[in-house]
C-alpha cells in the first residue's frame, strides 16, 4: 500500500457576533460539521518521504485506512529523527 495526501474541503455556516467569533465557533464545531458535510476530496500527491508531510503529520503518525497500528515511518522504511 502507498501513502497519499488528500485535501478535504467543505463549507459550514456559523452564527457569530463577528468574523473573529466566526472562526472560534467554526473551530469548536468542525468535528460535528464533518459528519453533516458533503466534502470535496482532492488527492494532492503521493507521499514518498516523511519530509513531505504537513499540518502536524510526521513519521510517528498512523495513517487512515491502514491496519491502525503501522506508523508512517515504517510504511516508508524511514527512521525517525
């Protein structure tokens, strides 16, 4: 199996006092909104090395869709830093 970076984008509507509050409300409710959303999914690229990972992902993370135990570094055959 190979690793791929996938972008998930969806729109949610929030009730807030101003734009800053809207960001806070969105952050607080994003997990619930994901279940309600009809997201747009885009395969961004194949991941061939841990240095390509972004947004908090690293070699110690476990990817979605695998066995739930194998870490990215082991799939890629890389040592952690």
